[in-house]
C-alpha cells in the first residue's frame, strides 16, 4: 500500500511537470461547453433579415414588428425595390428577406388569404431551414390573429399542433451536454491513461518497475488514479457550467447521474488500460484510442447524429461503443428526469463492459517481459 | 543465507528456435563483484533478466538471495536492485522526486527515505541539485544517482546492465568507487560491461560467447591462462570464436 502511494505520487509529479497539459485537460470541457452551447447551436438567434414592404397596410407593419420583437431576428434593412433583394443576400448582410407585396393587407382582410414571400440564403442549409420555420410561424400566428377579429370568418382549419417534450425551447444545449461529457471522459481516461502507461514501456522504465517488488498490476492501477481525479473535476465543471451557464437543469436524480458518470469513467479507464496492454508505442496508443474509440464516440454515440437515423450496420456498431450507452443513460437521467429504473439497461451494459475490459486487461497484462 | 548468493544451474533460455542462453552454470558469493562480459548478442542481458525475475527460464534452475527465480520471482525482486544503461531514472522528475519514488517502491519508511537521501546526496555531492530535473544533469551524474537509487534499499544483490556506457574514464572511475563501497557493505554486484578496464576491477569475470560461458575466473588467472597482458586480449581471443552476429 505504501508502495502504491509512492507510485500514485510519482504519477502526479509526472502530470504536474507538464502544467500546460493539465490546464488543457481542465479547460477543455469549459471550451467545449461554450463552443457547443453558443456557437454550434441550432437555435435561431439574432439572424439579420431585411424587409421589403410595398404594401404599407397595418397588418404588414404589425407582422414586421412581431418579427423584430423576439430574439430571433434583427431587421437590418428596409428595402425600397425588388432589385435590392439579391444584392443584400449576396453581400451576406442578411440571411432572410421578407417581401410583402402590394395588396397584402386588403387581401388578408377580404379573402382571408394573402401571400408573403420569404427569401432565404440557403448556403447554410440548417440555419436557413430553422430561420424559415421561425419566420413562417411568426407570420402565420399573426395572420391568424387578424382573422379572428376580422370581418370575414374563415372556415375552421385543422392546424397540426406540435408539442415538444423535455426540451420545449428546442435548446440544443440539452442534447450535447451528455455528449461532451462522454467525449471528454473518453479522451482523458482512455487516451491519456494508455499513453502514460505505454510511455513507460517505450522509455524502458517499465523494465525497471517490473524488476522492483511493486505488483505489476498495481503499476497500471496507480497510473489511472490521476486521470480519475481529473475526470471527477471535469464532470463537476461540465455539470456546473451546464446548469448555471446554459441553464440546462438536472431534472433527474443527481446521485444516479453521478453514478452513471463514474461508471463510465471506470469503463473508459479500463479501455485505456486494455489499449496499453496491446500496444508498445505511444503513437500506436494514440491512434487506437483516437481512431477506434474517440471517432466513433463522436460520430456513432448519438452525440451529434441520432443513432436511430443511421443505416442498420452503423446502428449495430454503435451498440458496442461505451459512450453510446453512457450518453443515452445520462440523457434519460439528466434531461428527461426519469426514474433510474428506465436507465437500468444502460447501467447494466456499462457494468458488463467494465467487467469485460478489466478482465481482458488482467488476462493480457504481461507480468514478465516475454 | 547461503554464502552463494547467486546460483545458476544449466540455465537456458530459448526464443523459438534461437537459444539465447545455453546451459550456463556459475555461482557468485556474497559481497563479490562479478563481471559478466560478452560481445553484443552473446546473451548477457537475457541471462541477467532471468536472474532478476523478468524472464522465465526455458530450463535449468537459478536462485538469487536464496529464492528460486522461476517460482519465487516476487521474493527475488524484493532483494535485488536493478540498473540498466539508459532508463534507470525518470528524466522529467526532479532528483528528490526520483529518490522518494524509488525509496517508496522498495518499501522504505518516510524517515528512512529522508535520512538515506541526505546521505546519498552527500556522497554524490549533489545536495544543491536535489530540486533539479534529472534531464538537466550530466550523464555521469545520472548514472551515479541511478546506481545509488538501485541500492537505496540495501539489497542483497545489485544487477548493473552496462551501467557506464558513454561516459569518460574519470567518471567511470568515480562510479567504480561507489561499486566498491557497496561491495564493502556486503552488497553483491553483478555487472555487465563492454569496457575491459572495468573487467580488471572485478573480483571474478565470466566471458559469454554465443550463449555459453567460455571462461570464468579472476582476471589474473584468466590473463595467466591465456598468456595475455590485459583482459582486453583475453576477451578478443575468446570473442573471435563467436559465430553469432550482433
């Protein structure tokens, strides 16, 4: 035990000798949360638009006001002729142009039907689509109001009414917080751990350690401890940031969310240890943990693309990725706020993976050099 | 404890069809400085690794400090020190961090580590460098420090695998002073080397050729037997017979 303590201390010395890496590991979750939370958002916020209103009725003015009232749009320009439309879009000044043709107001008043042209710059398709949807909703909602109070009553129409569960404002932050956790924990636990163990093999110090009375298995367990500590700090950072900065509440039980996070940390550490028993160079360790474990985490774990929309074969592959189960479980516990019984399957799969990877590590670990 | 602190009986190691160490026999007594010579590829390192419990012998028997090397390798490890040419210290750690680590893994108590590290730094005149990174030290200092750490727990035997590679004769001399000190304290020293002047410093030397031990005696007797002026001549005569390339 004393030997183990000396070992753990040494690992901390190694890590602290390279403060830039420590800073990177601790700041990375902050940067990722901010990046994903604010930059890569699907929400429509402060999109510049232009309005060409040749109608000048009360209705068209009210709709224009409504468009600029919320956070979604900012009216950058009022146009005075059709010829200006391509110009503002080409220059990139606005993403959307709303055109009210002459007679919009009277058409709406008399026939209950009027058309608005919405021209979108679709070079950024996702943004264009969401912006279009937002604008359409605002215009439709306002028109409906005019009709209710208007003289001409329209026949009752059935409008699809959508209700969004768990994430009513469609905040994208909700979705990616478990994803960022999965990615960062995988990176620190699997990649950093495997590199630090393999480095001892590469420099030859492993030989020295194997010739010492330290239990060989203690060597790699001691190597995981500093990364475990860093992971715990990162889990805390991510949760605090998502609650207080992104206003994503933890709707479920904090205890079980932490439980599944620690479980995932252990799974990732055992992945790192397993990699370290399979390869002999730091480059190989980095490639394996990067290509075999990190890439699929990002692409197949449902962090960015929903697993359900993937081709069958990729869905099958996704099942064997630990992060996929963690992210699914964390989403249930954190965002849906369901009881832990609904996440038992994820917890069971992660536990099974932990036993499997740890078992393989013990089986593969070489107690001697040959 | 028996007077014979290292025993090798028909010790053999095969990797596939290649016999790296071929039926070697020798005994080393307590406090002896035993030189283990041989050209590159002669099987010195393999033999030494078997004795340290790092490799399992294919056949034959070995005992170090009274413990069987294949069955009781954990006990063997607790009673030996090991130093290899290049990587016996952590370069990115400070001198005192290395001392504390090696003291710790050999099970020394904190106050023992403290007193021994003071003595050690004193002997090496390195008190001012306790806080320096090992990477910043000259090679000769690193080697002396590595040796001192390999014996920080006062083991029965210390195995040195080409410990003085690449340093000047003066530093090598200083290094050997440390070896003599250890030997005087009763620590058996098992050392491989390329330098024939170092072979002269040993109590006895063995010369390995192609996995076998071709000669084993005191340097004086060997020189007399081969009618040679120096160990260098003895070594050249024997090593010329080698069929194995590097």
